[in-house]
């Protein structure tokens, strides 16, 4: 049985995380992902922590299952290698700053002429059009412009940053959805390719599940609420003995929470009769919930009682605790990666679930230029002598332990 994306050839000109997160998932689905890295050092993420013996765990995690060729695109012979690959590929993914890919002579008008069936996806902070287009940007920069940073942090403190790449990874998955839609569209429209513009800013603003409506329809400025939701109560982080518990209660769960904490009378308390009242009296409600938690022996006892009443709740786990949790391990959410240089370590699994068509998980990430000969022989039919000439002249490069 074929894999989901078996036979799809991807030329991957991405680096660091948003683009590599997208193309890694394509490799997870069975596509052949040819990572084109710039001579001499390749993807800058090869030097991001944790680095051991010249090998980056960051790079390995985000480039599982790919093939690497290292090419000097500033030289005509190197550019010709990539153009020849694109003439036969299904997809080009790049995440340079807007305009860079055109200066490399690999922009959409050029590659469309090379291969009318090619799909090209550009991933950037602000998109390929608009007043912000030419500004440099990363995850947190797009997050700030999208109004997301303003919603994180304590009400009386400064905005805060999340401790993980929410925008980069989310945008990578958004790019994958866009690409898969374009592949499906191509199948139904005579093999015609198209250009895809995916932006971190667009993804981040799309994450405002109710803030935009509050601002537009509600006529008020959404404000950050710290450890609690700004528009729903009780929904937030509560102090228990020995840690914290997240509780998320909508209207139908309110009676269950009252029962769980042994206060059924609160269900009809005028301060808490509906969500608006509970939000207005959030501080009083928080104190009641936390007093109950403190009356119990430990966090586990509070969590068990909430679970018994089917109240949505979870302990606030550290990263180490999450990586050891049996549920995440059983589902493959946390994956064991065995790298020839780094040895065995844990990383992120594949978040895409299919009942059939997934190949075995990829087992490694490529060394710089590891697949120069394999790719150029298989896809371009170059002889060993031609590949050796390109390597000796510096058009191709390769290096182990990175």
C-alpha cells in the first residue's frame, strides 16, 4: 500500500523552523524531501542548541526523513542544478524574506516556466504583499503585530512571550494544509501548478478565537487576563497543594464543578448564575476553588475529584513530566530519536493521524550534503565524474557531524 504522499518530490529551500516544520511533516507522510542547503554551512539551525560533537538536536528534530544536498547557488552551475531539480519536482517550499527567492533567480515566474505543474509555497513573517512585506521578521515579531503578544501576561504587567514556537510550528502546519489542498486541486485540474503565500501573521491572527469579535461586535478592547481566561470563568490556572491545575468550565460543566468541590449551593448563587456573573466575580470564585484545593492532601486528590465529576482539568506539567507521561509516549506524541552522533534522545512525534498510509517514522536527519551524489544521479542522471567535478570546484559541499 502506498504512503500518503509517496511519489511527491519536494525541493526544500527552507531553514530554521517554520519551513522545515512543514517539510518534515511531508517526509513523515512519505514524500521525498530534498533539502537544498546553501554552501558552505547549510541551514543555520545546524548550530542551534543543543549541540553535541558538532551535531544539533534542534536541526535533527526538524529535518527528520529528508535528504540534503549542499549547493552554491551564487554560481551558475549550482543554480542550474536546482533549476534542473525543479523541472522534475512537484513542489518548491521556501521561507526566505520576500524578494530573496527572486534575487536568486528562483522566483515564481521563473520556476513556473521551468515546470507548469510545479506548486510553489512561500512562507514568511508578513506575507508576499502588504506594507509590512519587506520588514525582517520571526515568530515573535509576527505575534506582536497580530495582537497576540498583547493577550499574554498579567493584567498589570508587561506583555509576555510563550516559551515555544507556537507561530512557526502552527504556520508550518498551515502551509502543509495549503500544499495538500493545492496537490488535490492539481489532480482535478489537468496538472496545473500554482503559487501559495503563507504568512505567520495570518496564522497568528487566525488564532483569535473570540478577541476579534469582542473588539468588533462587543465594542471593547480585549485585555490580557494573566492566568485566567478574559471572557470565560472559571477557566484558568489554580493553585493546588504541590502544583497547579488548569480548569476549563463551560456552562454545562458548572454544576459538575460545584459538586466536585462540595459546594452545590454555588450553582444558584447570584454571583455565579451565568458566565457573565462568574467573570464579574472571578476573584471571589478563584478564592473559593483554591481554598478547596488547599484543603486536600495534594494536587492528585484535587485532580481525582475533578475527574470523577467529569470536570475538564489537567495538572500543569513541566516539559520533562510531559515527556515521561504514558499517554504521550503511547501515542508517539513524544518520539525516541536515535541519531548516529547524538545517540538516543526524545523529540516531537507526528501530530497527523491516519488510519492507513503512513510510512514508518523517519529514523534520522541528513548530514550536510549527505545525498549530493544520490539525488543528482537519481533525478538528473549525472555521472560520478560530473558530480566529482562539481564537488571539486566547490559548487557542491558535504560535511559530516553537522
